[in-house]
């Protein structure tokens, strides 16, 4: 066992002597390059705005008064207002969505124009927010994994103005 260990150490040392190690100056120069590039990427990253509106592409609530209210209650269980895959109606225009009910649920819209709109989780704020709805149908759902599939989703129907 001692012979094998001695052979291993001797051969490893011989291989290490064959390596062309960088000079101190090369190590310092490459380290400085890494630091400068990292600092540049760090300062550039937050300045890239890939979305529209304020806050770098997050959802921006419409301004102005609401023309109606959409009140949604989480629960009981994995439902909105006690109904799996339920339906709601709302007027066209700016609508205030009010969310309440059982703890640990969220409310979001599936439509891309509402990306970033999220209420909850209940009972934590924000539990109300405004959206601008046009005539048509919109899907709301709980973003907690498995909840929408279990029925915690609904359709919001908006009649023409």
C-alpha cells in the first residue's frame, strides 16, 4: 500500500512539473479582465428594458376610475366562489378586481396582456387591482401548482360596451 501511494505521489509530481503554468502577470491580467467584464454585465443587466411601460415590463395598472368591480372569493377548497371552473361577468372598461377568501391562493389572468398581474396569495396584499377589459372572455386561475388543474379557474365574460 505504501509503495502504491509513493508511486502515485511521484508520478503526480512529475506530471505537475510538465504543466506550463501561467506567469503571475498573466494571472493578474486575466483576473482583471474577468472583473471588468463582470462589472460591465452587472451594470448593463438592469438597464435592459425588454417590456413596455414602467418597471421593466411588469404589469401596469390602468389609470382612471373603475367602471365596475369583479369580486372573487378563493374557496371553499380549490374553487373560486365555491364553483370549480366557474364563470363571472364584468363590464367593459377599467374593472377593479377584489380578491378574498381562503388562505394561500392567488389570482392571475392567463392572457398575455395581463402578464405580471397577480393578486395574493390570500390573505396577503395586494388583494385588489385594476385591469382594462374589452368585450370577450378571459381566464382567471390560481397560480399555485395543481390548483388550476383541480378546478380553481374560471372564465370572465365581458359584454360589449
